[in-house]
């Protein structure tokens, strides 16, 4: 079930009532359309050269590359996100 129509209705109502600004409403809608990253434990990561998004627990940020089981700072992985659609 998609909650997008309900969220848009709620945001529209809050703007109409003056509870939030139009800029805040736009940000809420934009952030709700961004898919969440599904982080998985690194133990299950493919080691076949596939590019992944890897979580570096030391720097607390994602890094990109393939997993070969070499770095103990890497704790989780996710699919590499797709880039923007071609214009």
C-alpha cells in the first residue's frame, strides 16, 4: 500500500491551515519519495566483483566498491543506487 496520497493530503491540509509553509511541504513530499536504503550485514555481501554501497563504521559514511572480505571497518552493504534518469 502506498501512503503517498495520504501524505500529500495531510501536507496540503497543513499548508491550507497555515501550520507549515509551502517550502516545508515541498521538502516533506520530496523526502517521502526518496527510497530508503536497505542495509544488510556484510557477512552476506557478494564477493564476485559487483559494485556495492558499503558502510564504513569508522568514518560513519558509505563508500562504493566491491567487497572482498578484507576490511573489518565495513559492517554493512546495500545495492549501489541508480543515478539520475537521463534528461
